[in-house]
C-alpha cells in the first residue's frame, strides 16, 4: 500500500488508532473528553459568524435540535427570512452580538476574512470556543491560502484567532449535502473534527451529534490538514467506521 506523507502526524495516528477503534464501539467520548461533555447543559446558545450556505445550514440544524442560535452578518436585516422561518430559538444580529451571545461560536466566512475578524474582535474571541469551518481557497482568498498550505490550516487559524479555543469542524461538505444527510436513517454520516483544547473538543463533539452526524476525532489542530481541502479526508461522504478505517490506512 502506498504510504501518504504528512510529516510528524504519523505518531499522532499511532496513538489515535486505538481511540478511533473504540470511539463508536463504546458509543461515547474518550474518557478525558467524556467528563467535560457531561457538564454541558441540555441546550446552548450558539453564535454564527457568516450566515451564508454552510452557516445557515448548520445553524438551522442546531435550532431544530433545540439550541438558541444567533445568526450574524454585516447586514443582519437580510437574515430576517431565515430567522422568521425558524421560530423563537433563532435571531439575527451583528458579529459582535453573536460573539457576546454564544456559549460557542461557529465561523463560516471566506477564509481571507480571518485576519480582519481576529483584529476587530480580538477581545470578544479571547477564551471563546470556536468551531472553525473555513476553507482556504486560493482563487478566492489569495495569500492566506498559500500560508495555510505551508503551515497547515489549524496553525493558520490559530495565528489569526490566537486567543480562541479552536476546533476545526464542518468544513468538508457543502451545505446541500449537510442538509440532506443530517439525521439520515441507518449509520450517520461522519464529520471529522480536530482541536487542542479538550473542553472545546468535547463541546464540538456534542454539537456535531446534535446536528445529526457522527463526529470522528482526527486529533490535534495539526492533524486538521488531513481534512482540509486537498487532504485525504476532505469531501468524504462516509460513515464514522469508514472514516476510522481510512485513518488507519494513513499510518
């Protein structure tokens, strides 16, 4: 079998293989993450930065799961049809309002906007759990895309959102696929996630499940390159067990 070279992620995979094999067989989080998840309230407040295709789709799924969601954009008045259709758990506001509102924040904007977001909202992002769904697209985002390919998407997000507690999630599939496959019959579709903060990872794990998918922990933010655009796990419409099998083959 051809080996894929991803630098020093190999050792992480050796450690993660056992976790991945047990994760869904046990039907629960790894022990270190499970304790954090138990403390989470039954419903949460979630701020969405970028209520476009993927932000609107995932935010809608969270509203349907019973969470309170504040969708934000530069023109929140344009979000009225979306929030009116979702009922009292949904509201619209500015980016600053979404950051203040959310127990967690979901970022789904063009990746080229990250430096400005990090600069404009540095104080509000400090200590905030952020689910990062951005993709660095060269044709759209320019130089920051080259940086993401050189040092990794996780390291790049951390550079521009340095005080946030980042988990990469929901960047691999388009909004239509997400909407059509949430809570599908039989085995759920897998969503890969990666992060360095255990509490943030536990919360993201729970929110992926609440949206109607099976989260698969890929590892640290460094390993998020494996499901960045161009990575072997990007765009894969597969189950958790299938994703875990592919992870083993990357060792």
